[in-house]
């Protein structure tokens, strides 16, 4: 650049700082200098492009070497097999889908495919969907033409034939591993009602798959069934206890259709005869004491009765289950007479979950579980005598208190519904269970709409009782070992109250009076008053503890129009069919 051009550049830079009109010579200099710089810019862009291309080539080579040096390529097959096993779904058995393991693992590369196909444990679990009648479909009120039904049968037959081959190949790859099988059939399914050629072919394809599944029954270990009653009866008719030498766990959800006879009900008799059955969860009103299965009940470690059961029948079962570890009864109905049942001692029982359907049962009172660790007790709702003018009364808590008192020394988790207990009974229960580390207070009713804030009632349990007052001494502290607290439907307990509760227990924990609260999961029926999360966690951290807070509040505005809102009562127009007069298209 010449001295003149340098002078021009300096002069033009000065000129750019104001809005004076440039002279003709100044314009010429500006044009010339800009043109020179544009040429330089083109050269720079060309060099940048060249360097980017070179960089891309170098990166491509690096990627090639990285691919060769990848740690995954150097993993021994045994390690890969272990990783593959942990890729399986946790919440269900694997399906025959290329979108999840183990099938997905066979589509990564030839090496992974070879290792996956020779890894029996990852093929030892399988969910099998088994539709029965392809003429049934979810569209209510729609009639299919014979041609459409015939086509459905043809497609169904092809799918079932393919599924039959896949099931055979899949389970064959499992080698000699015990199998976990879940079998699902739509509850709306019916037995074969069509005698057409297509229907017969579809039925034969289903039967072939059914027999293929049964052929592996000697290796069934964990079985989960979800199906209508007629199909379950068919399944049971093809097996015996001798066919199930490895069966350890059975979970059945068997539903009756309206076509079933009045007294029809599933009973897992063939499965109960399995010599190693230990875990049973079943939906059956006939799941009662049967002399044929005395040895089965004594072997059970886990029992879940999904159907309503009379307490007399439950007593006849529970007194035989001397090795139970967990026991869950969804609906326990009271039918016991005036004579109290004898005490049932179950030293192995660690978890009880009982939902009493009607009056308080003396059978629950008779259970003695001295090593109980977890108790979930749902007593009946407010009991109402329809022949009396007296208001509804809350049932007595004798059974609950007896269970807690007998297992107080070992009990670690307690779940209650305070709405269904008298406040003094709830407090007595917590004092008896003073060694628990996990308390869950559930809400007994279901509400589908948020509650208007001025209509909130009182809390079913006074959380102030958990606040620690050091001056009162350690003997008066309620639940000194509490570390996890879950509470539903908090209405009046304020955010300031919660912060005070947390602070008091942190201070007490620092002094050694109580265990620190580590996890709170609270659901509020009211709106948030103050965000205390950050302050509470900082206080916990400064005290040397880690605090996990899950606080769920009611929305700031109601999800529905309040009754004083000017828009209250406007009907919802979800589709044209709801518009009146109707729209003529």
C-alpha cells in the first residue's frame, strides 16, 4: 500500500466519523480501497475453503482411526453379553420388535449380531401377544363386509405363522435358561364362531402358536397371563403340574366376559400343583383354601390376591402360608363370626398390604408378624348404618394397632390413610412405630377437579406433630428415625410451617437427636405460598445433609371456570355432532 493510499485511508476513516459530503477525489479513493480489500477477501475465503476441505479430510482419517481404536471394539464377548443383558427392558418382557433389545442388538453390526444370537440369557424373556379372533376389532357400531373379514383372516393367518416361527427361534436361542413369559390376549376375544375356510386357517395358525408356546413349558420360571377366561381354561387344560418343574412365579389377570356362565371363575389349580411355585398373584374369587394344595400354600413366599376375598377364606389360606415374605390383598371383605380367630404367627413376613373393603376384620388382628418391615393398611371408609339415623362413624383401628405393635421393633415403612382413622388412632400408631424411617400418608378419596382455595378443609394429619422441639427432650420426639416422608392432599400446612419443620429436624439431626430428613414428596391441594426449595436445600447442605424435595402444588388458576367467572357455564364444543342446530355439510 502506497503512502498516498495510506493517507487516503486515514482521511477516509476520519470522514466516516461524521456526515460531511465527501469530495469527488475522496469517493474515487474509497471505491479503489474497497475494491482492493474485496480482492483480498476473496483470496482469504479461498484459503479458508481450502483449509476447511483439508481439515475435513484429516477429520475423516481421525474418525477412521477412532473407529478402529473404539473401546467397544476391544470388549471381550463375555463383557458384551453382560452389557446386552442389561439393555433389556426393565418394566416388561422384551417384545418381538426391532426397536428394542434384544432384536435391536442384532442389527448394529455382524459382530454384535453373532454375539447376541449366541447369548442365551437375553432370549430367555419374551412377551407374546396372542389375538384370538380377527373378526373382532375396536370399532364399535361398525359392520365389516364378508370380504373385509376374509381379508382380516388372511392377514391374521400370515402374522400368526410368522409369529410362530419367531417364537420358536427366539426361545430356542435361550438354550436351557429358565424362561420369563408374558402372554396377552385381548379381553374382548371370543372363541371361534366362524366356520369359513379363512377362519379355519386362522384358527389353525393360532393353535400352532399356542402349541409352540406350550412346548417350552418345562422351562417356564416366571409367567404372567392377561387373557379372557375361556382362553385361560384352554391353557390350563393343556398343562399339568408335572409340565412346570421350574415355575417359580405366576401372575394372572383373568377376566370373565358376559358370555361366561354365572359361576365361571378362574382357579389356577394346575399352576398351584407346580412343585417350585413360590410367588402367586391372581385374579380369582375361588382362590381359597383347598386340601389338594396344602404343600403349595406352605411354599409360597409372595402372595397377591387381586379379587375380593372373604376374611374367612383369607384366614384359611394365611394360616398355611408359613413362609410368606410379602402379602397383598386388594379387597378383604368381612364375614367372620363372633368368635375371634386364633393367632397366626408368620415370622418370615416382611411386607403386608391390605385394603379392607367393609368392616374391620378380626383376621387382620390375628396376624402376628414379628419381623414386619413394611405395612400398608387401608381401613374401610366411614362406616354408615343405613338403618340408623346416626351419622357415619370411622371404624376402629384395633387391627392396625395390633399389627404395628407386634412388628414395632423391625418396622421401617408405614403407609396409612388418615381420613379413615381417628386422629388419636393415627397418633398412637405413629408412636408405636417410632422406629420407622419411611412414612407415607395417602389420601383416601379421588378428586377429578381442583378444589377452590376458600373451600379447603382441614388436614387429615397435623404435620406440626413432626416438628422437633429440642427443649422438650428426645423422648417426646415423634418418629426420630424418619428419613423419607410422603404426604398427599396437604391443605392448611403452610410453606413457612414446612420450612420450620425441616429446619427443626435439621438442627435436631446435627445434635444427634434424630436422623436427617433426606427425601420429601409432598402433594398440596392448595397453591404455593412461597418457594422454599432453595433455602431448605441450602440449610440442609450447611448442616451437612443432602435433601431431595419434591413439592407438587395446585395450579395458580383453576383448570375450570369458577362459578363467579363471567364465562362460567359455556358448554364445550368438541365436535360438530355437538352443535345444535346441526351444521349441514
